[in-house]
C-alpha cells in the first residue's frame, strides 16, 4: 500500500539486532530508536508544546478513542485536525482505541462489526468499527495511525486469542480499505497472537502481505511474565521485514527500552514517565527517586547531575519535595524532567549504536541502574544473552 | 545607604493621589537565573537572565506565589511575564523542621526558589486571602503551614531573615485574625506590632533586640519558682545568673523593611498605628485589607485613613484589593504595589480576563459600545467550537499568533488536563501586567482620572464570587469520580497497552482539595433534586 514515510537505517549494531534510523514523516524527521511521550487527550500533562519541543521530542501520541469523545470528530474537522487543535507542529501518532476494549472492558462489547463502548461521560453508546476508527484518525490527521485491532489481555489463553488474531487481520483489511489519506498518513498494522509463537508467526505472515508502511507489536505489556514478553518481541523482530519501522506498544521502563532496542525494536510509547511524575517519582540513571520521601528534605542537589532540563537547572530535590503532589507545578516540573530523561536515554542509545559501542552502553546502563549484578532482572540477562551481550561476564 | 530606593517619577496633578515611580535595589547585584533550555543545532543551550538591576515599576505588582512558585507556571513559562517582583509567604515555605534545619540550607531563598532576578518580598501570611488562625501572643504569631497551624516567634522570624536574605521583609506584626475584633484587641495588636518592629529594627542594625524578652522570661521563671514554693525548689545558688549573654547578632542592613500598619476597623487605632510606624526607620508600608470586613467603599476608607498618616515619599503595598476597579481606587489614594492573586483566582475559576485600561489599541473595538464582559468563563459550552484566541490581539503565551484557542482550553478543562490552568494563568497574568502598564502610562500623561472613570463605566465591578462551581465542571468531576478506577487505566493507557505501575503509586487522584469537598456537597444537593 501507499506510504507517507521514509525509513533510512543509519547504522546497525555489529553485536545485537539494534539499529539507528531516521524516520521521515509528514511533520519532520524522527530519530529512531525513539520513545514517544503520550498525550492522551491532546496535551502532555501540563507541559506546553514549546516545552515539549525543547526536550527534543519529535513525535508524540494522542488517543483516538478519547479525542473521538472529546472534542469529537466534528470539532476536529472544523479546526483542521489535532496538530492545529493542540498547536503541535511536529509528528503525531494516534492509537486506534483498540486497547480501550481491554481497559474499559466493562463498558465495551466486542463483535465482528466492531466495539460498542458506553461513554463514561454521559452513558451514550459509541460503536467503534475499523471504518469509524479510520474516519476518526483521518480527521485527527496524525502522521502515523494504528489499525483497530481486537485486543485481548496478554494473560488470556485459549481460543479467544486466536479469534482475536484472525479478527485483527480482517479488521486490518477493513482499515486499509477505509483509509482516506494514504498520501499524508501512514497506517501501521498491529501483530496480535498473545504469547503463542505459532499464532504470532501466522499473524505476521498475513499482515506483512498487506504491506503497511510500518508494523507494531501489540498485545504485550499487559502484566505477562517478562521472560515470555521478550521472547515474543524477538520472534517478531526476526520475522518482520527489515525495511520497515517496528513499534513495540506500551513499553516505557528504561531497562525494557534498552533490551527491546537490542532485540531490534525502533519505536516505543508509554504513559509511565508522565504518570509516575504525578506521584512525585523522578527517573534517573541510578533509579527512581520518590521525591515525596522525607529523606529529600535537606537534599540540595538537582534530581540528576548533568541533566539539561529546566527542572534540574533550577530546582533542588529539597524544593521539589515541598511541592510534589501539592502544587501543579510539582507535577509539571517532574513530568518535564522525566520526559527529558526518557528522550535523553534514547539519544544515548542511538548514539552508541551509531558509534557501534552499544554493548558497552548496555553494560554501563545496567550497572548504573542496578549496581549489583545479582540485582539484574533475569529476563533482561536472558534477553540480552540471546543477542550476544552477556551481562554476567566481567566487563573487558 | 538605604537598601531600597523608591523614587516618584511623577505625581498626578489631577484630583487623585496616584503616582508613578520605581522601586529599585540599591546594592549592586549580578545574579543569574536559568530561564529556559532551548534546543539548538549544536545541542542544548541554557538561556540565562542576568539581573544587574532589579526594578519594580509602580504602580505595579508583586507576583503572588504558592509554596514559592507562581501557581501553575514553571520558571521558563513564568519568565515570559514582565513583573519585577515576587512575594513569598513564610507559612508556605517554612518546613516543620526549620529553622533548625537552616544550617544545611546552602543558599538564600531567592536562589532556592530560582527568583534571583526579581525583587523578593517576604511576609508571614498568604497575601491573597483571609484565613482565620488561632490567636497570637506576646511571643508568637500563628500561621497556617501545610503541616497545620504553627506558632512563629520573632526569634524564628529573625533566623528566617538571616537565612532567606530577602530584598524586602514585612515586619513581624500581630495581625488580627478576626473580622470584628474588639477595641481592646485592636489596641493590643497595634502595641505589640510596634514593639516587635522596634526589636526587628534593632536586630537589623546588629543590636540585640531580644534582650528584653529574655530578661522578662527569666523573671517570669523566677517568680514561678518562688510561687511554687521554696520547699520543692532546692536552694540553688545560681539564682543570680544573668540572662545568657547574647552572641552579637549579625546585622542584615541590605534587607529593606516594609512595616505593616494596622488598626482594623477602628479609626483612632489606624491613625495611631500609621503615625507611630511612620516614625520608625522603615523603607515602606503594608496595609493588609484581606481581614477588613465591610463594603469595598468602607475598606477603601480605612485604607485612606492609614495612607493619610503615612509619609508620601515611601512606597505602600496593599493586600486584598485585587479586582481592577479596586486597584484603580487604591492607586488613586496613593497605593503603589499590589499582588497578582487576582489573575490566579480567575484562573482557578476557569476564567480569562478581557478588560483593558485606557483607549483600545484596535480601532474596531471602539466603534460600538458593545458591552463586553470583563472576563469569559472557559467552562461555558459556547466556547467549545470557538477556534479563536482568548482575547483578540493579545500577545500572551497562550494567545500570541492564535496559538491556543478558546475551544482547546475548553477541551482541556473538560478533560481535566493541567495545561488549561497553565494557559489561562499565562494569559491572565499577562493581561494584568498590561493593565498596570497602561495605568502607569496614564499617570505619566495625566489621563489616569479620566481613564479610571471610563474603566468603571465600561467594565463595571467584579461580581461577588459565590463559590458555586460551574455546572460543567461539576458534571466533569462527577463522572470522574464515578469512573475513577476505570479512567485511571483508560487515560493512562493511551497506547494500546497496559501501563506498568510505578512503585508506591496510589490509585487515588493526587490533587484532592477543598474544591472537591465543596463539589461533593453541591453534587449531593443536585442528586436530591428530582431529575427532569
């Protein structure tokens, strides 16, 4: 099918499956691997578009389901799409709203036709079909739009997983047919199939035939065992065509990002950095600081030495301790830092891939974060060993 | 050399006592504050604002802060505003383990709060509103910290001054936290405040201002011992020990002192407080109108009584006169400084101000005498499809270049997104500063009285805040409560997947405040009403 993106691989790691690339989208270039912050409702948790730009963010997420409810399609059409609506001139990706059928299961009924949601706001019914999702996403105008998929929780097993996989393929066909703007918007397929390698293989085989501009790995990060999670990811990256961006949905913990890059994933998103900020948790290379804790009351250091975000340049942990969870700016300041941290991490990962020192970067990253080898998560050690990085051997 | 220099550039030649001036720091300072980080081709660059000369143009404003920050605005966004000063309330920033923990405090308050490029005024209580506190005594005043009511002694206050090193310090005063105090209470508050002021000013010179207190305490103790009977108190030979010799206190002559003038609603006491305070060596005066009961006119009269008995060559701050017409009336009486709690309150209500002072910039606005409201409420559904800025021609961060629209802000409010208040605060603060700018210009050009009259005629007066919550806001809150758990998952999982949960995160929403409690009551009331 038609594509409105360019995918140029800049460098490949000589040890792992990691790669660095430039993804050129209608609203500018995106350096991959990339973490995409999530602005569900058309805004990123109190951060202004200018501030987000200054963290170096090149692409952010919106959610189709939420924007479809508010402000609604009519208003999105009236103002000319979500970029204009929220004054964000860089790239946008919209999720289809498929996942809300899991998170809002009590309010949703799934049939072959689509998903029927009960609006949590006024109780009215909204039928989200592949066609309706495409129509909404065409109105939103995101640079990347996701197919509507039949999502089941990754903890589900049995015939429902297979049913969802085949239905997702049928819905992909309907999405492709309904997509009105393939010249300016890129439709990504979403691989389903739960934790079953055979289903994943079948799904990939079918979906790759549809030749979408990019492909996502869906149905993960739902609380499944991490050791099963990474095996599905690496299976997918092995089977997916190398000439297209691979997006692993819902991944946002720092160690997950680093491991998944090693397994060959290019794009990530997660609400974690901004969500956890609301609770006063600041991310650093040495782990999370819970700034609500009394021990920070006399800590006159920035969150992270050397961090270039506004928060670290201007405020101490002691001050943040007094405002987190009390004043909105406490939330803004930590959201800003966490977003900056996450994007910086991805820049560092990317640079190390380009300079072909990614394995060294990974070793240092785990040492900084977990200190003792005994604290390294076993799944991460296993995953990295599968791509020739042995965290347990003494560093050369 | 006095720490502050107030010069009156122009005194209105018309009927009013309005004057145009500047308040500047006299000691040379060159401090820097990081303003923003911007991405450039070569990486990240910090923009740094140097403040060789810090000045507040008067009539003007000190930025109101909550917990040491301008509400909703991060340092970079805040610096898009053009105010020269900020005020910080001790009850907001002093932690329960302080001042003891001050030994570890490595810098002054301005650096701690990243406000180095502003003239910083430090007072004890929140300047925006009246909050009743328990009584004060001869030795302490009560204040409301986020950890609860706390007593602050003059000794502790002096420790704060020496650590915080503000540019301007409000005097330690016995503010009466009672809307209808008796004459005796008021007289006492004036007396106490004068005594404390003298002690404070001694300390500023490096003299031991607290000696008399210590002596009095010693005597009291001795008396207690005597009264409790010689039998129990073993005869101690140390009875003659003098009051502990005070370490020579460090002077803080670089700090200007603005003295509170008091007197509540009792005219004689107001006159006495003002005339007595005026005899002291202070750089300015503060009139706190937040605790004055009565109509706006009554309050202005009380302010006038104080002002009439204060020297005209020193700056005067007024708290509690926040709506633009109250500001104008106060300026006409000779007040120089206010605070920005008005734009803050508007923002909290979801409102954006539209008023302006003086002739309109644009010609078309003049044409018709369209009665425009002084503000619009962005919760109103009529804005949902208005893809226009909050105010035509406004140059604030939110409006400039049509960046953010009424429709977008309406959406942000309805979806409970925090950017709503960031954008509204940016706009309201900007327009408030424009208002003062135009006032200053009009005083220079002798048009202040005329424009003030025009303003009152055109924009009317601020309606009383009812405390009622906008019906749409109430609805949003209600549905948010209903699906609290579901929503948390849904809105946090915008992408197709489950969000990992951070350690120690609670399910409940974080910003639970008084407003919500008020809402709950209102909702209960609504639910009781028969549905239509």
